[in-house]
């Protein structure tokens, strides 16, 4: 058993050290010491979603707790890599600090000298990551992003190269065409599941692009619609339940 000293103030390094103790092969926690990147991958997503819920609720106590849980996930994955000898927590901190300085030439003198003549966050990111072509830009959008968010990021990057709808009228025309294809496939008696899925995907993709050009976040729009749907269903159900009583 570890004699851990109680502290009034803890640091990020304390958090990393606690994870190291829990991961100790001989004396660590039976659950923590057998985890891998893959086994706790979904935990990262769940903790992030809970942090977003706290932010949306503007609840400081909840935010403090949930952001701490996200930090714990960062520390856990970092310790896993430390054990493999690939990088440490200090490397993670160094890289993100260097990135922030590099991407703010209007604030930091060293970055201003290094990035003279480069304007815009995206241009700085492209230089930093060595992205030169449309393929580089599209392939760097994570496949693990929520589908609608990823669609709008891909569309924005393609539009930056002059590809795809460049204005609302073009986007609405593409959406109308995608809707017509969907209706044709949905009404067909011999439509295969694959072709129906493709038509549905094209419809959603076109809708996401139209929303993007209208300045609407597709993920937020769908979240709003989902909440409205739940409220509507509950409003309809509750009177029926009271009548049944």
C-alpha cells in the first residue's frame, strides 16, 4: 500500500504520478494496470461528451469535475506511451505550447519572424503540418470525427480550393438533386440496401453542405432537432398517461 501524502494543491504531474502508481505491474490497481489504448478508447469519448454537457449547462462544479476526467484520460494515455518509451507528459506539454506559439505570430515575436507573410490560422496549420495539396488537407481530417462534423470540415477544405458549391444557391441545387435521387431510390421496389444507403448518404452530405454555407453547424442543428423531438414526444405522452390513470 502506497503512503500517498495528502496535499492542499495538486499539479498535473501529481496526476501523472498517480496513474503511474495505479499502473504498477506488482502493486497497482488490478483494473488500471491491464488497460490499453484500445480498451479505454471509448472512455475518452464518453468523458469528453460529459465535459461538453457541463459546458452547455454552464455548471462550474460539473465543468471542474468533467474537465478533470478528461485530463485523467490524457494522463492515462500518456503514461501508456511513457511505459513504451515513446514519449512522456512533458513532451505532450512542450508540443502543445510550441504549437500555440507558432500559430500566434501576432502575439509572439519568435513566431512572427518564423511565419512572416503567412496570414490565417489554416495557412499556419498547413505550414506546420506540411500540407500542400488538397489530398493532404482532406486526408488529415480525422475519420473518427462525428459524421456530420467531418462532412462539413471536408466540404470547407474542398471549398477553399474552389471545389464543390461556392454559394447557397449552388448548395441548395445540389440538395434538391440529392433529395430527388433519394426519393427515386426509396420508391423503387428493387432498390438494394447498398444503393439506398448511398442515396441517403448523398442527401445528408448535401444537407450538411447547405447548412455550412448558411453558417449553421450541422451537429448543433441535429442536436437541437433531437431535443425538440424528445420534448414533443414527452408532451404528447404525458397527457395520455394522466388520462390512463
